C-alpha cells in the first residue's frame, strides 16, 4: 500500500508540474495591445485597410473586429488615446445592413432597389447606404460613418 501511495503522490506532483509549465496565453500577432476592459482585450494595427480588409486582418490574427458596447468600454478607449500611437480612424465592427432595403418608398413601403446608372449619393459626397463605422481615437472620440472601402486602421478584440 505504501508503494501505491508513493506512486499516486508522484503522479500528482507530475500533474502539478505540468500545469505550472503551461505557457501563458499568447498575445495575438501583428497588433499592439491596449489592455483589457469588461473582460475583453483590445488590440490595434496601424496599417491602412478598407473596413472589410480590417475585418479579415482581425480574423486572420485570431481576433474579431472590435465592438464598443458600454460606457466603460468607451471610456477605456478614450483613456488609451494618449498612449503609444493609438490615434486616428480605426475600423470597428459597426456597419449598416449593406442592402438597399434600408430605404423604402414612403408612398408604398416597397424597398428601393439598385438601378444601374442611378447611384445613391449623399449630398456633397458619395456616401450611399453601404456605410461602415470607424472609431476616431482622439481627445474627442466619435463613431465615424464612412464608405466601407475608405481605408482606416484596424481595431480588434478578443
Ligand atoms: C500590422 O500588420 C502588418 C501585417 O498586415 C504587419 O506587417 C505589421 O508589422 C503590423 N504592425 C504591428 C505594429 O504589429
């Protein structure tokens, strides 16, 4: 019986040692960490990309595009603005439905459809319904409604 107890103890020691040797959770590659708030971690990369390429970048590096859903998350990001190079426009997960159905004819309730040769244009610009959100990291941050192809930096989260 004593021999068995020794074997069990040795096995337990090996398990404890193995658990201790587990590597720390690796940081994702190609990004700079902003830290953790509400149990999630924000990261950014300052290569200019379209909204869709920013989303692909986050996913390829094991993250998602960032969301900002609480006051504490907004205040956290604002507090990070003065750090490192976290300033400028960062693509985040917000976007419109990407479909013309967002507009309807008031008279009939029918959706507006895409008609070749008749583009949507916002007064003074080319902003149609295919809009995406970027976050302006600054002393006065805001959510910037923009055309998805216009380039910004990537803000990701885990
Ligand atoms: C940003 O991503 C690119 C790859 O697309 C990489 O070459 C670059 O080093 C990254 N920047 C940082 C700060 O990690």
